């Protein structure tokens, strides 16, 4: 078994690929697991990583739980959890893919590839199920300027037609078990993949509530601040929303406003600002439960260039790092105080 770790600390432990040929009514199973060490690192860093990130964090993704513990997918996965070897993984990958093929025969004639992988993400084990509809593309030869057709190009995570599920291997009936991303051509989440195949239902997870409240607090308050003050706002939110902490909506919102309130008109800023935010937030989200446990998977800050040439990643808990963005010049300045106390390792991509 080979393992590959990406820049988001995603360890790919096993992977297999199957083919759904809907037009020919043919299912092609995987006969062996993929040799992960033979694939380029960019495949993980720029392809699978982007799908996993979108499934966990996209506004279109849905946190779900299985309708019952006798779910067929859960039963198949538990066999592999009990016997985590290549043989049982291949059985799981082929069973899941064939189940999807059988269900799709009545609703779709779209061919596709199904990737099934065992990954470790932020210390937890998941089964990744990714169904993609390959496309053809035209490529230009930069030497001869000739054009040629390239078949079976896999779409990236920004493409609209895609189906992806992350299934937590450590099953807990009281928690979200699955993260689902299923966007149809019209951009709307489709219920077929989630309800018919996965037999799951959406839930309002603490992780979703944490992310939603943190995001809206930052965006609302930042509107009234100078850019130099936004790092202070981010630190106040990070400190208030500590992973594993139980919070109450009204109290936490007031704490954030108090942490960044200016000396002048301090009391009015806190009372009026917090009251306005809470009223607007609860009007938009009437089902939002005001007390919940903070659950976060964003405890690292990542600055990454568009093509991944440069990556800077650090723990939010470090208070000796400042990053300032000059919007006029477009440059970033990274300041590390007491740099001698921090260990550095440089990683260079192979040519």
C-alpha cells in the first residue's frame, strides 16, 4: 500500500477507478488498486485536493447523515473498516460503483469514471467517492501550432456536473456522517445522488453553523474597519470560536464587538452593532440554534498562488506572524517575529 500526503495534509491511502458505460450498458470494475507512488504530486495537489476541499467547504456542499445504521453503503464500508486490506478495499470500491451504476440506469445515460479512495483528512479516515463525466478537449502543440483532440479529459472541481461524497469511516449516528457535493448542469444541488444512492438526509451540523457565523461576523464587521484593523478582528473571532468550545450566539457576538470596539463611543458600538447583527442574522437563518459546539477544520491559514507555484501555510494559533496585503501593488508582506524559534523546511517540487 502506498500513501501520498498533499499540502492540505490529506493522506491518500488506497484508490481504485471503475467505469460506468451507460450507453453500452456496461460496468467495468477495478481489478487492482492504483499505484499511488506512480502518479505526479500535482494530481493530488491540484485535482483530488480541489474536489475534497469543495466537498467540505463549498456553499453547494451538504452535511448529511445516513437515514439508518442498516444503510447498505455503511454495511459495505464497515467490512473494509474491519479488514483494511487491498482485497476488501477493491470489493468496497466495486460494490459502491456498481450500486451507483444500477441506480443510474433508470435516470441517466451519462458515461463516467468513478474514483473510490481511502483518505485521511485532518486526522480522520474517510471514503472518497467521486463520479466524473469525462469530456473531450482540443490541445495546441506549441512547437508546430497543430491542433489535436484529447479524449477523456476529467473536469476540475469548478465544473458544474459532478458528484462527490466524503463518508466518515468512524460512524457516529448523532453526527454528520457524509459530506455531499452534487451539482447538476443548472447549478442546483440534486437530490438523486444524496437521497436515492447514499440514502442520506441533510443536517444542520455544528461545523456548518460555526463556519457560517464566523464568516458573516467577519464580513459584517470588516465593512466598518480599516484594512489595518482586520487582523485584530480575525484574531478576536479565532479566539472566541475555539474548537470544541460551547458557545451561545448572543454572548459570542457581543464578545467579538467588545474585542474590536474603538475607544470612542465604545458602548454604543457594541450594543447597537451586536443587536443589529443578531437581528439580521436570525431573520436570515430562522432555524439556526443559538447554542452549539464550535467545530473547525480551518485552523491553518493558507496563502496559495493561482497555479500553486507558491504556498505559505501556518497555524492560526501562532501570534508572531503577520501577513499584510498591499492592494495597490498587489504584494504580500509576511512578518515573522522571533523567527529563530520557528523551524523551517523548504519543499521543492520535482522537475
